[in-house]
């Protein structure tokens, strides 16, 4: 609970900056963004930090997801903290357990774990000028000068609204809540979904199950994952020559910037190149023309998040694998019945049905100025100013907020950039003795209006697909320009875009 000193300096309207004290900063979430925030804030001189984590470990999505085949589609050398590059990555594209171990190692090395309050989610935030009243899931209440939401993008699992879902008598679970006590050997396994998660699961477990049934609503474009295991000699070389790690980090950034980044925001050449790569991958790895036809999308590659997976096509082509494209009518105790009347008997049902892309810091109840609720403001179509701030919510910052995932770059790199931006705001508050900073309504509107117009020319809007990128308004909720533009703008904050309250 808050001490007397905290109550005193937050009780006045002058705020921490004018009082000349350290700001009390609450960070919600101990995933990659929360870890980056602690390390970089401390380096900048902000040390009164508390991290609230709803579970019992750091790691975020890499702690939550433990399903078979889990891996990252961003190269390990780039999917790393810039301040904690790792010489001994085992694979070019790391598997989930390796990334989770890395997150825990960095959190321990930099003392992040020491300031995390585990099993203490944040249930409510209320702005009480010029500070925030925070309530935890345990009912504890405290006051903080600044709140940073590092809750991530995809963390609230979505369960499909299929009739009879609760009637299934076998083992059933969401991919993000994998039940490792269930032995799949020789079982009849059904996987609902064909996104990245489903493809990794199917690729990993089909050889061991008795029968695999994949229930596909929409086929996906896939590119091969060019996996590689690093030699001991190469890892030793990188450890001995750290500058090579920095060089590789930068080279992977440039590669992703000028390939995926350009493909999504307008480069016809890159779009055609990825379409060719995906079609070639399909033709090469699915010999049966009938199956290949059912796996061929009718929309442009990169319209959805492009899947990188080497094993799915080989697995779905096995004799024990069945691709079901008939609409699911209902779930029964024995399995899934499709619209054609057929019952697909199952022992295990895996729901690889994704996450709620519109929640971000929600379901935490966030109340800003004049009693305005953030959930009501967003109403299924979340937006933010430069992905980090909201008008009417002073001293409240988001990492990887709405439109925060930028151009398929490493989310860690984007998070670090956003933390630096928040630090610039805190430095400005300290320098000018400001009580509060919030995005200006006009700047927020101009920024989002420009994005909504620009996104119309991107492949996300013109590629002919329906994806989780598209929000309640029918607009892709993504940054529509080249990623380096975002990084450049964030390095040069324009304080005129903010209401600066003295």
C-alpha cells in the first residue's frame, strides 16, 4: 500500500516533476515490453518502478503459449533486446521454450524480476489528477504518477461460438492453454483453425497421432521457414566478437524492412515475389492436386499475416491427416459434426482460434478524465496517438498499443523505440515541471485520419481477405507506412501534439 510520503506528494496538484521527486511508475505486464521498460527507464534515471504481473512468471506470450511446434517467425538475432544480444542462440528461428528462457534470463540479469509483483493483475485504473489510482486483482489500492501498459497485443484467448462446445466428452483446450497431461499418441485429434498456431501444431504432432482432422475455414498462404541450427564454432565466434552480433541485428532489421515492410505497404514487386514464393512452396510440398486446390487461398499473399511454416504441408499430406473444409455445424460429445451431416469422431479437440485483437490493456477498467472509460472510447475499434497515448488519459502510456505492431518488424525493437519515446516525455515533464501530459485531441484525430486514409492502398485493404487486422469499423488497424518512418518519428517527439499541464 502507499506510504505517507506518496500520499502527500500525489495529494497536491503540482505533481512529481514540480516537486522534484522520482515519479512512481506502474508497469502492467512482465512480458518483453515490460522487461524493456524497466531496463531502459532505470538507465534513464527513473528508478521508482513497480511491475504488476497477473501470473507467476515473466515472459508474456512466451510463457502463455507452450503448444508443440511453437516457434518465432522473426530471426533470433533480431528478436532480441538491443541491450542483451545473445551469442548462443541455438536456431535461426527460436522455439518457444528457448525464447521464454531468454526472457527469464534477461529479467534476472537486469534485476527486473526483483520488482515484479506476481499474481497481481491490475483490475482498475482511475485518473485522479495528476496521478492514477491503481487497484489490483487482490483488492490492493495504490497511487502512481505514471502508468505504462505493457500488456501486449494478443493475450486474451478467443473461444469460438460453436453450438455444443461444452458438450465434448474428450479433452478440449485452447492452444494458449495447452494441456500437457494429455497424451496425443494414437489419438484422433481435431484442430479448429488454420492460422500460424494451428499450422505449427499440425506440423509438429501429426506424425504421432492416430488421425489428424484440421477444420479449415479459410486457407492460408505459407512461406517456408528456413530453419538452421547454429554450430558451436559460430556461437563461439559471436561471443568472442560482440560487434558481429550488432551487425547481424542491423542486417536482419534491414532485410525485414525492405522485404515484408515494403510488401505490405505498396511494393508490387515484393508482393509478387512473396506470392510466387508461397505458390511455389504449396506446389512443391502438396503433390495431391485436389488437396492443393483446397489449400489455395483466393486472396493476395501478405493480406493476412504471412505464415512461415515448413512442416504443415508435409503433415497435412500424410495418410492419417484429413483437411475438413465443410462448415462446422456443431460439436457433439463424440466429436464435430459438419454441415454435410458427417460426424468426425475425436478424442482430443484443440481450439487454435486466436486472440482478441481489440483488447490491448483491456479488460482492465481504465477511467480517464471526466469519468471517460477507455473501453467505451475504443468500442471494438481501438486507436491511439502514435500507438502509445490517448487524449483524456494523462500520464498513461501504452507499449504495442493500437497500430503498434509495425510492418512485421520485431515487436521487441518496436517496444524499445516506444519506451524511449515515453522517456522523452518524462524528461520533458521533469525539465519543465509539468504535472501531466496527454495526447491532444486534434493531433490524435489528424494522425488516425491520415492512417485510415493511407491504409486503403495497402495490401491489408486491397488484398481481398478478411483478417484479425480488420476492426469493428471494417478498417485494418495497422500502421500503413514504411516502418522506418515510424521509428524516425518516434525518435523526434513533437511536444505540440500533447496537452502539457503545469
